[in-house]
C-alpha cells in the first residue's frame, strides 16, 4: 500500500520550530515526514515529536560531501530519530559533465552507500535537473543509473523530470521496483518561477503518476512545494489532494480525474 508524506522543506518558512511543525503535520491525514535538515532541534526531541504525532520519518535529504565528512554525527542523529533512509540530493553539475567524472561520483556514492548499509541504513539518490542533460548519446540519468549498483534505490522527483523534458511516467516505469519514494511535485517548463508549482497547477499528469506508482512497488508518495508562498495552504493542499488521489470522493481511489485547481 502506498502511503503519503510531506517534505518538510515545504514548511521551512513557518516561524515555529521543527518539533511544532511535526506536530502540525500530525494533525493532518498524512502518514509521514521527510526531512531536509534538522537544524534547531535535537534528535531526541524530534523522535518524541514524531511519536506524539504518530508520524513516520520516511527519509532525510543529505549531501554526499557531508556524509563523507560527518558520517558518524549524521548516522547517530538519524538513528536516534528512527530515520534509516538517507537521500542524496545535491546538484552535481561537474560530476554529470562527463562519463569519467560520473564514474568517480558513482564510486564515491557506492562507497558511502555500502558503509551505510553495514550500519543498517539505506542511501537513495534524488534527481535534480542536471541528470537529464545529454551525455554519451543518452541522458546522464540513464548513464548514471546503469553504472550504479542496481540494489541502490532512487527517489524520483516528478516535477523536475517534467521540467527537464523527461516523461515522469516513463521514468517511474523504467525504474519500477527501484523507487520506494516518489516526490510528487509539479512544474511548468520554461521559467525559473515555475520550476515548482502547486500540485495540479502545472503540466504533470498527476493521476498517471499516482497510478504508475501504485503499480511500481512505490512505498511513499511525498508531497513537496519548495517555492510555496503560503506553507499552511500548501500543507492543506497536500492533505486534501493526496487523500483524494488515493481514496477518492467515495473512498475507492482514482475513480475520476482530478482537476488542476481546487
């Protein structure tokens, strides 16, 4: 069964602390949260907030450089929180500029992934835009995922793929069984201001992505609107839209199309 979560970067502009934000999410029908950092809070406090809110910590965005340099501190913090999926989300322009540099990046990534695996963690890779540039008569993402150990999972960001001109449905189908987490984001290609728009307001086939996720062993659909001007409204939108997508007005699921605006 696919479950729903929110990437907490969506709510980072709220004046409250992280623990209060977790409590706020706990008041919704969402099942989990994904971290974009834990600054300003203690791992113990976060773990308590998650328990009180009955939310699952489904993953945390991290940088490969940080993992290489601060491995023990990061692992200890997220072990305390109870979050054992770490997601590399850097923008590696230089690493994806040539096959040689990409091979070096893959070696680094696999080294850290193997170390994390031995400590009971899992390292995923989250796409940005650079991965969809051309490389060796293909897109760099294909070159990367072909070179990467097939046991290493991915987190597909649908809106970024859409923005880069790559069909998110095809991408999800291509990597079925390797994508436990999906960032269900939306976008309108062509301008920096529409890199991330409210879910349903862009060009993403939202219903198609959800149906493909259902059929591809995806565990979590993660809502994110990193450019929101109203985080409370986005949280409400996340709850209502995802609830409708997965349960429908009559509780049966995707029984009819979802309009692009509320």
